[in-house]
C-alpha cells in the first residue's frame, strides 16, 4: 500500500442555519470529525481532493467548484498511532480548510471502515464535539464567516 501524502483537506459541511455534519471514526470511537482526507497524488487539485473525499466518506456528490477555500492552512504533528500510514520520517501534515454549503441536512452513506455514526449539530456543539483542535477552529471560522459570534 502506498504511503499517504502529508497534505490533506478538512471539509466543513454545513447548512444555512450552520448545522454541521460530524462523523465518528471507526478506528477510534468517540473521535468526531468533519470530512478529512489526503491528496491522492501530489498534483491532485485540493478542490478535487475535497470532492473525492466527501463522496467517499458521505456518498454526497459535489463538484469541485462547490467547495469554498477558506484560505486557512494548518500544520500539525501526525498522531503517533497514524504515522505508519506515511513514509518513514514523516511527522507533520499540512491541512487546507474548505467549506461545503448544503441546502439541508442529508443522511450520509458512511464508509463503514472509516466512520460508524454521523450527527448534524449546531455549530457551537459541533466545535465542542470535535477531537481535533484544527477541526474545532474551522467550525468557529464558519461562524465568524457567517457573522455569528464565535
């Protein structure tokens, strides 16, 4: 199996009322997150990565043009229990934050090897539920972008 590329997207899927979709990881019960995923190839456009990952993780189909690049980039240490997925010596990941507005909550078709449950939560509750600080920060950025008090 090829090593993952240490560059990924985080996609906050949200409704006009700022309900946010969160997914519970299959490999870590209690770890809730937005859609995330690494580039399939170093030259894959980030919006294509977003489209592919959202489709793979939720079954929702959105064109690359539907994703909003929030111009937020995070660099963080990869959790030790996930480093085996990357080339030897790779310890950090660069994450690009995107948003995807949907008209209303939908029932995602989860990839059972990746996620076991889903929730639509109001943005504050969603930010408080995420295990990842970058994910919580992205959801608070959604509220700020919408003119809501973060």
